[in-house]
């Protein structure tokens, strides 16, 4: 019984390298047969963090594509928008609301090419560059 993409029905041998599952979205990767079984591997392979997604509106993070506009609305409510690019240069300073990550309590600044991987800046009402420190760590791509 050789009915899968990973099995050659004519030779009754397993196929190596045949695509058995297409990518589900921009941050997913397709799965390929190993040649060891008729089953498609079930690892959750995904694009590297920082890979552009959703027509360059977001960047992949642990297999998901968080969109900055959606994050601003989630944090600040309806009407919030992503701040101008000039606000994100604060992430190069490594202080206050501007950094890429923390290591041993120290704020690590972003490299210039990574400024949108640090803190998220949102335009809220009259404030152009608002940032908000979260009191919890939502592990689903909020930056």
C-alpha cells in the first residue's frame, strides 16, 4: 500500500527529497520526504527569524508573521498606527524604550539594519513615537 508522496508505487521504494507538504504561509517551509519512510516528516520547519512576510509588512518570528499595525492596535487600541521610520532609530541607542534585546539585565542596541526588530513604536493620537513596556512576555511575536 504505497499511496503517499514519499513512496514510489511502481518500485515500492521510499522517495528521498520529494515535496510532501507545501509551505502553509510566508513563514513556513515545505516538508520533503526523508527516504526512510512513506510518511511526510512532521517537524515544524519555518523561515529564519527576520525573514520578510505578508508583502514586507512584517518579519517572521518563530514561524509566525506578526504585523506591526496589528501589534499597535493590540497594544494601544483602535486608531493606533505604526510610527514613522525615524522613531525606530531609537532602537540603536540601547536605552529606555530603544533596544533590540536584553542580556543579563543590560539593554543591547540594535544594529542599524535591525532597528525594526527591536521595540515597536506606534503613533497614538497626538504622540508620534509611543512605546509601551509589557509586563508579561507574550511569546507570539510581539516586539
